[in-house]
């Protein structure tokens, strides 16, 4: 028989003003198993906690019921008190007399008192069935995987590596740098994007704690917090990077030229290439889809000219496995595919209707035009440039509902750049609302207006080619008038969407995405860098559209979270996890189907029954590191073999019985 | 192939050429057009701007008649096509309306008839099959395919992409005529404004003519009686008002198709245009 | 109003007892917030804390009805907002089925309520309780399974 102690708290007048606490304590004393009961003004106070500790010792209590406030508030406090008294902290049960009784029934004292008695009886009934629980311990692999080598991944990798931990950075492109390195200048300070991001790229390459895998993809993730197994595919580069010196002979000799993705198709590159001169690593890969040698088996020019004999057409993909303790997802963003839906802007038929990111390449000194703003169609300098905002963003009919956050500011920056670089240029910006939320942003927007950019509030209904001009027709909704502008170039502020393949990454690592495909954070306000899966963190625009400062902040946040996790030697896991009674388990694995954490595995056990030969059978087993204790599996189990520690079937039924008495 | 044919009122009057050409080309292609017996006004213009119920009940009657024939229908006029499709959609979304309509018609409305534009029906035969019928290629002729507003809008009702329709271009290209890329293929012709806001209507017509000729077109091809009459019948008045000198013939697409198939120009109604097509057709290499 | 008053008068000796299973993350927190906000609702409800609404085995509901509860409320996070990602989807399916079964054996559907109450929806929680108490007062005591107890 358990020896239960009941402590009824007055919480000053919060409980004591409505309920008769001494009477409650007296009644509680009559419940089965209760050997001691008392009331006290503030049980959570120091003397109150001491009262519990002393009573445990004095009366030999082995279960404690505190009837006070919500367990969501003070469960941990009282567990500590039990621990101090040398009792297993999970021998505590609370009755919520304040939030669920006295505060909500102040005018019905009699009914409240009856209810309070029921609530204490329920707690006592559960307490009688409590079991000692101890948190599990799992070792932590002190290595972190970062998926994605944009500015978010770079920042997170550097922060974690600087703390002395090992980092693997996996990037699917041939270079790290992501989208940021494509940008010309950053708003609102107009500092050169490449100048601030390339040193970070170099720092990654040179950091002794970071292993960089470019042109590689994560293929499979299994395991759990502190103990992930990751399979990585290193795509064939057809260039032996241990021999290659990056001299550049090969790409000048390559006879093939294809549109250059890095320049948004505005320039061309060879089939053997580095994406841009400051690429990290600064060694080429062969684009197998366009290489003549690899397609037709005829060419071999690069191999002939390579002084280091680094070309290897026979190279194959390599797949390898690593173990890591934490994962940072930083897969970044892509651009909304406007060509597919915006017929009014020409479905991409007009060469001089370009995206904001293409404009970045046009205006970039390292871009295809050497920084001269030129029309893609005829190379002429545009005199009239129209910017259209919210292309794909804030458009429920054709695009996404959300605001992409960065477009207002990059458009303002583009407007500034046109006015600065082209004397006498005319700039028009069609907008819905201008959103300048960041530090110095509103000031920058004002400055661009003062420089002569004309902001027109309204949508553009049609863009069409008329000779060499693009006629832009729209509405000025402030003046209530139609507007028609003969432009030389139209720049679309295309919205931000998750990068291609982000959904596959989410599925692979078992993290959910929101309705737009962005990774779902654990809490929008208070846990913005964590996911619902322990040990997996988010950084940057993969979680939602973000500008660079926000991306870097979140990446450092994720880095900090990783350090806090990996600097421990062992992890404590919550003891309130599911357990399988293997004797009852039939191996149907209905529990595995409902588990959102993939915490249940099928294992084969050898069963030895007296008088029978040993036989093998399949049963379900819970991986405690993965189980979060929701208990969904317990209900799915037809045999009643799965139970949840801390909320067992027996305990819950006893609670129901106690309440219905 | 047999299909119900809903000519609509324009094709009995101002757009007789369209009707002639449509029937002739259809016959030539082995498409049997079966007139809907006792068809009535589609409910466009007058009815749908005054009485929302009439705007649905009128087309519904035609659909009921077609369903009693057991045929889907094809509609040459863009305004009729639009009204029939809109009515069908409204009836599909509003059961009460369906009951009311059945009540005034005295027969049930089932909504099973599929409505095609004539453009869809002809292109549906297959571009290769059509190309095989071309005996007088219109090589050298550059045309602007003009879809107007009602044939392709709104999305889900129109028979092609509302922003950049291309089905007529592909169809006309089977005649070896060249189609131009231009900006006004789905703009409003101003037809509905002629009596209320003459100048605005003519300005719209002028812009279309200017954009088409600017893109190098010798002629405009359309699929709507109102577009045709506004651009053809009013072209002289447009020229007078704006001091322009357009002489752009405005064809219905079956006329050009029929011509290329070697059918008689007179039978195709090519002699009754206000802007004489002869000059434009002279460019066709012999 | 007069009908309700009559019921209250007639039921002077009998007050319905409702057992509520609330998920720890949303609905239990919502009930806590109702307290913190000093919202008032009838004292007929007795709350059992569960980690997730998907932990609620139909067996628990049956047991409550068997032991004399007049109604059972199960509340969890809104679909899509489950702390455990998908738990409440299972709750929704299981309890929809189970409710049909209860109706089949003769329970009034009002005796089992499944509601989504977020941690911020104190008002919704209080309203749900009020509504349920009123409905069950109209139904009268639950005697369906009492014979089987004896």
C-alpha cells in the first residue's frame, strides 16, 4: 500500500478565498492510501516546499499530491522538492484547484468545494498508481550536419565550428554561397554583397572544423537527436579535385556553351565550369548533361589540355554514411515561377521583362555585362525602367498569399541603381503597399523617392511588346486613373518560394512543412529555429522569406542551439514515453503507422516458452530517443500491449473512476 | 462527327459570312452541323445587362433543346459562347436557380451538354488533318489572329489561355499564312460601346488596327461577329475620326481556312466585306 | 429562458457530472487561461490531463459513462496545430467512429463532445462547458449503462 501525503494550498486567498482548504485536507485524509494531509498558505514557497520535504521524511511518504495551481506552472517546482527529499520526482501528482476551480467558480462555493474534493480524489487515485520513472540517457555524437551552403548554412557552420565542434556542410551546387553571392549590393547600406559574403565562403573552406561537400546531396536521414545517421551522395564531378589546381585552362578550351544558371541565363558558360570566379571550391565540375565527351564519347578536349591530368570521365557518384548529433536545415529559397502563370506580363516571351535576381546579375560588376545595365534583347541601355512589385506574392489568384518581405527593399535598391547608373533615366514602381520594416529601410525608401523614382500604387494589367518598347498598362489607384508607360525594360519583383527540392528534404528528415512548403518551426514566436523533431534546426529562408540580417540572426540562433545540444556528453530523454509489453504484442505494427516520430520499429525477438522450442516473432519496439510521449500508439494497439509511462491506462481509468464516484 | 450548331442571331444578319463559311468548311471537313431546332436568343447584351434571371433562362432553354437532341453543341459567336458557358456554370453552382429555370421552361435542365466554340471544334479535328486539306496555301499572307475579350475570358470559361491565346494562330498556320506576334490579340474591340461612347469605341478599334499593322499584319482574323463588324464596318469611320488610312480586311477564321482549302470565295462570303480583302489577298504567292 | 429555469428548478437535486479529457498543450492550457482570465463556467466539469487528445482511448470514455458521468468532453489542439504533429487527426477519426457507435447503442450524441480548443481560446473553452452543461441538463441523467454496473 502506498503512503500518500496530500498538501492543499491556499494560494493566499486565490484558492482559500473560495474553497475551505482545511476541510479539503481533512476529507483527503480519508481517501485510500492517504496517511498524511495538511493545508498551507503557499505550498510553492520555500517553507511550503520544506513542509513537503519534512513531511516525506517524518511520515515516510512515498507519493505526494499537491492540490494547488496548474501543473503547467509548478509541477517542476514540486518535483524538485521530492528529489530533495530523496524521492523519485515522478511520485508527484497535482490537483489543479486554482485555474480549474476557485478562479472559475467564485460564486458557487458549494459546488466548487464538491468539485475540489473530486479533483483531489482523482489526484490521489492516480498517485497511488504512480511508478518511479527515470529519464533515459543517450550519448551525443559531437558532429553537426548543415544542409545548404548559402549564407544561412555558412553562418551556422562557422558558429558551430568556432565552438570547437565538427561540422559537415553539404551543398548541392558546385560552390557554396547560395543566392546572396549573386546579389550586387545589399539594402539599405548598399555594401557589396560579394565583398561581405566571399570572405565567409573562404573562411568555411579554410576552417579546420568544417568538412565541405559541394556538388553533394543528402539522401537519407535516420536516427534521432544526438544520433542521426546520414547518407550523402557526392555527385561525380569528373574532375579529380585532389589533382586540379583550378588553373582555368579547361573551361577556356571547352567547345560547348550553355546558358549560365548563375547569371540567370543572361550569360553563357562552358560544360566544364566554375559558377563564378570566386567560387568555393575554386575548382571546376563537368556538367554531364551537356559535356560532349560524356554524351557522345567524342571530344576529350579538356582532358587533353589539363596540365594536372585531373579530368576523369569515368568518375562515378560516391555514396557514404556519416553519424551526426544535430542537423541544421538551411536550404534557402527559389523564385516564384512567374513565367507559368503571369500571362499579362507575357509568360516570359519578352526578353526585356526580367526578374529582380536577373537584374542583380545585370547590375553586378562581375555579371555578364560587367555591371552595365543593358537590355537582354539588344544590349541597349534602358532609359525607362518599370518595376512591378508583388509578382507571385500577395496574389491569391495566381501566386502565393504571403508577402515575400524582401521585394519592396530590393526594388527600391534597383530603382536607386538605375537612377545612379543611367543619367536621365525614368523609373516607375508599381506597388500594392511598400513595406519597409527593417533598420534604415524606410529612410532608404524615402531617399529613392527623392532621387526621382515614381511610385505608382496599383497593379499592372498588361505588358506587351510594341516595336522596341514594352508598353506597360496599369492603374494608379490613388488617382483612379489608368496609366500607360512605354518602357525599355520591365523588372518583376518575383516572390520568394522554398527552393526546389525542399519538400523532399523535409520528407527525408521527417520535418513538416507549412502550406506554402516552408519548413515548419516548432513555435512561431518562441521556438523559431527548432523543429518538432529534436536535434533538427532551421536557418534562413527555408523557414520563410527573410532578408540577410534576419537569415544570419536565425543561422546564429540555430548554431547556438546546436552547440547547446552537442556540448553535452549525454542527453536526458523524457521518461514519459511509450513502452511495449512484448508478451502481449502481436506484431501487427498498427502503432508504427500512427507514430509521427517514426519512434516505433519492428524487431524480431526469440521467444522461449517452457516445453516448446524457441521461436522467433516480430514485435514493436519504441526508440526512447525519438518518442515524444503523445500516446497515440497506445490507442491504436488492439492487444493493449502499448502503454504510456506517466499516463498509463491503469492510471487514467483510476482517475475516471475517482471522478465518477 | 455530328454536333449541335447554335448559330445565334448575328450569324443570321450582320455576320452571315461567318455562318456561310462555318457551314461550308464544316461540311468540307466532314463535320455535320445540326441546327438546334427553335433556338432562341443566347441572352447576351440586352438580356444579361437588364435581367440576371433572363440571362440564365434564355441560354438554358437552348441547352435544354440541345440535350433533348442528345448532342453537344458548337457555337461560332464569341458572345453566345460566353453566355452559354456562363449560364451553365451558374446553374451548376446554384441549385435553386436550376429549379426556377426548369419551372419557367416547363422541362428539366440537366446540364449535360458540352459547349464548344467553333474554334475549338475545328482545331479539335487535328492540325495535321487540317493541313492535309490545304490545297491553296496562303503563303506570303501575314495575319494577326484576334481573339477579342469574350472568347478567352474569364479563366475557366474561355476556350483558350486568357492572356496569351494561341489556338487560332496554330490553326491559321496550317494554311501556311504567317501569324504575327502582337499585343492586342485579347483586347476589347469596343463593339459594345459604339452607341454609347463612340469615340472611346473607335479609339479601341484604332489601337487594334494600329498594333496589328505595326506588327506587319496584312489582315486580321477573328472569331466574333461583333469584333468583325466593329473593325470592318467602322474602319472607314475610324479613319475619318483619327485621320488614319487603314485598309485592313477582317476575316472570320473559317473564311481563310475555306479559302486555303480551295473553296469558292463567293460561297465563303468574301465578297460582302466593307474593307475589300482582294488587295491583301494579292500578296498570296501564286 | 423559462424552460431552462424550470429545468434548473426540477434538477435541484441532480447536477450533471462531465468528465473532460484535455490535451496538455492546447486545451488544458486553454482551461488554465480561462482561470487566469477569471471566466466563469459551471462547476460540473472534472478535468483529466492527457498528453494529447490521441491518448484518449474510447475505453476511457466508455468507463466514464459506465460509472455515472453524464457527459464526456474530449478537447485537443486544432487540426493542423497538434503539438505532436498528427495526433488530433487520429482523435478526430477515432472519436467520430466511436460517437456513431455510442449513438448506435442508444446514447444521445450530446453526451460526447469532441472540441478543438487552443491554448488561447479560454472563452471557447468556457462556452463549450456552458453549452454542454445546458444540453445535458435537458437530457437528464445518464442511466444507459447503470444497469450493467449493478
